[in-house]
């Protein structure tokens, strides 16, 4: 029986040096270091995607129970 060797997992983030006392540069992808404008922009992008997913899920649920038309509107 052969033993399988797997490649080490590669991360998208670069390895940070572990030197005590050295200043740490904030990563552009770190949400703690985003500006208020960047957070607002990101939330708008995510909200649009979430709304589309919710609408699709609600439509599937209505199809599943046989009430494709929403008469409450």
C-alpha cells in the first residue's frame, strides 16, 4: 500500500515575521484596519448579493409549496 503525500496548504496571506517589538503593517484585507468608507462600500456590495440570494430562496420555497405568486403584495 502506498502512502499518499499531500502538498502543504498554501495561504493567500503572506507569512508575517514573528519579531517582538517590530511594527506590524496593517494588511489591506484586515477588516480592523479598513476605513469607514471602505466598510460602507463593502457592506453595499455584500447586501446586494445577500438580497438576491434571499429572494431566490423565497421563490424556491414558494415553488415548493405550490404558491408561486405572492398575493400579499
